[in-house]
């Protein structure tokens, strides 16, 4: 079973911050959008594993949507 989450990326002074909308505890940063995207996937995998080990319910996903925010 595949669950999709909504990733939101925000440009920061040091690169990008990525966060899952449906699961805001999953958050990371990277120097490039590609690095941030990869780190967010890794953080999601680790969070899913931690929740499984603790017997916690994994938040349901939403539509797969990638949103990039840039400060004007």
C-alpha cells in the first residue's frame, strides 16, 4: 500500500525547508530543493518506522502535491 503526503517547501536563507502538511512533525532542511526532497523522504521513512515500533497510528495521507514557496 502506498500513501501519498503533501510536501510543502519554503525557501530559507540557507536553502529550503520541507514539511508534510498532513504530518507536520515530519520536517527537514536542505541546501537545494532536491536535497531537501530526499531528506524529507528519509525523514518520512524514519517516522513511519518509529510509529510502527511504538504502535502508534500513522496519519492518513492526502493527495500528492508538491508546493514550493518562494519569498518575494
